[in-house]
C-alpha cells in the first residue's frame, strides 16, 4: 500500500519525505488556496522533494481549457499526476493525457459507476472520497469495498484505487484490508498511525529498566 500526503504545505511534505514513508502527494484547489503559494511554482517544488506521483488539479471545467491546463501542468515534471474531475469533460481529458503517457488522477469519485468510467478512461488513479460520504451519513468504506471488488474482476483495468478524504487511521487500516492501492491523508492522520498507548507504556518501562543496569551500548 502506498502512502500519499494530502497537503500543499511544503514544510509538512519535507518532514514526511524525510521519514521515508511517503510515496507521493495529492493537492487540490482548496489546499493550494490555503497555502497562499503560486500553483505552478509550488507543484514544481513539491516534485523536487518527493520521489513519487504529485497530483495537481486543473481549475477549469470545460474540455478545451481543461486540456490546455492539463498539458501545462504535465510539463512541470514526469512526477506530476494531472488531477481531473469525474465529469464527461474530465474523462475526455483523462483519456487523452493517459494515452500521451501522463499519469492522471480522476478525483471527486462518489460511486462505483463513476469508478468504472474512470478505469475505462485509462486513469492511473481514481480518488473515491470516503470522509465526505461519511459526512453525509453514507458508507465511505462501503464504496471502497465495491470499487476494489469490481476492479479485481477485470485484469485490463489498471487504475489504482486511491482512497481519499481520509479522516482517521481506521479508514487507512480498512483500506489496506480491502487491498486498496493507495491512501492519501493529512499528515496529522498519517502520524496517528504510530500511536498506541501500550507502545508508550512499554517503552517507558524498558527505558527505566535499562537505566537500572547502569550499562551503555555505545
Ligand atoms: C484528494 O485528493 C482530496 O484532496 C482530499 O482527500 C479531499 O479531502 P477532504 O474531504 O478532507 O477535503
């Protein structure tokens, strides 16, 4: 399973990249707005820091402009995965960019039917948003179950399931149990994966007992 961080905060990305656990980055227009940075410069900087796919999203919704944006974004780096919305125009752009060898992340997926369309359009990644479904009282992880089941039925579907809109470590563990290829989560949630009170308690005990030996390993 690959770990992407869902952020446009370069300091956060550098920190996680140093941990050795990071496989890629996802951004979206809301995260870019929050960063206050110039979009194309920031994406280029992220691509220099991370050795993996960096999703950068188009801003337009009509086919012609979206395609021009996608082509400009793709020129930044071979690491860029152009992110397009799950709309007829978005999937047309997906088909073209994929056939030209650019990675494409189809975003804003909320149904298994939409995920089938993304795979047929040759998406590298499809991003089902589990947290936003949970937020409206629907079953986010149920959607991942259905998409993974469908994709496994078709060898020619090469699209990776990129579980997005993750709110907590349980989402990540469930995604792993279902065999989803990638999760993208805020840095705070990825860091929560380390946490267990028995790890803290056990370590404190080992440190205390070691001190009693009066020894030093170095
Ligand atoms: C995915 O690529 C999106 O950027 C993201 O996961 C959306 O998450 P949110 O619902 O927390 O905004």
